[in-house]
């Protein structure tokens, strides 16, 4: 083809999403397939999901020509050189330290998936035009990302933006990284069955209960949203962003989430100038991570 483009891949626990996109943000094509994490025999020493990523890239390039940039988003902490995921316990066995540049034989930029989602939203999504942004991702767990002065803030070890691991209750049980009473434990789907004493096994069941008018669902939902609002107000005080974006499956619930969340923020947010935070859902759906991975790879080449 006669114009440069990049490929972004979002390696999730359930699905792998891949896109081809130009520097102007025009999506040329996309593809996806199941991740199959630990669900079958490996045909070689290479993990099944790595083979799938390679296959998706080869298929996209067969229709669009060779990509100039290649970025991969995945869960876990990205190494400081953005070449590998340095830490990802419990999922995607083999991902930690997996060298994509060596495996694919070309330069690959690797990024945490929530970080990538924010890069994508800042580029062509809900965060376009803003320079200081916080993103919360709500799903199985709680993740996040921070943009300061138009640039992604990853921190010294890639830990920056892991907003699920902030404390709401110092006397609570430790979460997977040892933080007591964390936001992730209070809000994430990973603890929903425990928090509901087995009544709701996933968020969709909880939302269905809300729709049926079940008191237990309403009480649990409002308690979760209250915890999210308290954490959000705390982060707003620390970073003073222009906008907060909410991404992930729960964000798709619309006013069921945003109406009580805004109500709690009316009580908790410190509005020194009288203005409330601009709070919006993510705009790019489940392609935000793949688009952000491609964009971050493009930016890595910029002076």
C-alpha cells in the first residue's frame, strides 16, 4: 500500500484483538480470535496465544502490506524498555519475559493493556483534545492509567495507574498484590460471588437483579459504586485531571453506573473552583487497547 500504517494487538485473557490503523487514526481492518489460555496442548514450545498473535499479524499484512509499526498490549507490568511484560502472575502462562521482538523478528513495542486503552482514547476516543486524563477500567478486576501533559505516565516499574490496588479499608483482606481492602476487592467481578455470598456469580447477573428490582442487587451495586466514587475522588485530589474516563464491560451499563456515581461524587469531590470533574465512558469499545498499542508504537519512533 502507498501509506504507512501500524498494527496494534490486544492480547486479552479471553480474546485477541488486532487492528491496522494509519497515523491519522483511520482503521483499515481488524481481526480477532480466542486466546485459548491454557486450554489445549501446545504444538511447540511457543504458547498457543503467541502463535495466534503471529497468525493474525501475518493475515493482516497479507491484505495491507508490511506494517511500519507494531505494538502489543497485554495484562501485567510492562518492562521499562517496553519490550516485554515483566510481571503477570496467574494468567497467560509464559507471558512474563516473552520477547516479542525476538519471536516476531522485528521491532515490537509492548504496553500494559489499560495503559494502551488510555493512549487509544486520548488519540481518537473520549480523551481526544485533553492533556491530563485518568482512566479506570472496570471488569474482572479494576485497572487504570494516567496521562500527564499529553504523555502516558508508566512510573519507574510500570506500576503507575494500577488504580485497583489502592486501599479503601486498611483493615480489609489483602488483594493479589498485598494491598489491604483494595478498590479491586470492593468493586471487581473477581470478588462478586464472595461479596454476594454466592447469589451473583458475575456482573451481568447482578445487573439482571437490578433490573428485576431485587433489594440485594441494589444494595450491593450501590455499595460498589460508592467505593468507586471514593477512590475516584481521592485520585482526582492527587492528580487533578481534566477528565476521567471509565472503560471496561461495566462502563457499558450506562446510567445504571453513571447516575449513582455522579451522585456520590457530588458528596465526595473537592470542587475548589466550583467545577465538577468531566466523567465520561470510553468511546472505542474493546478496540481501545489495540488502537492504543499501535499509537504507542508510532510515538516510540517520534523524536
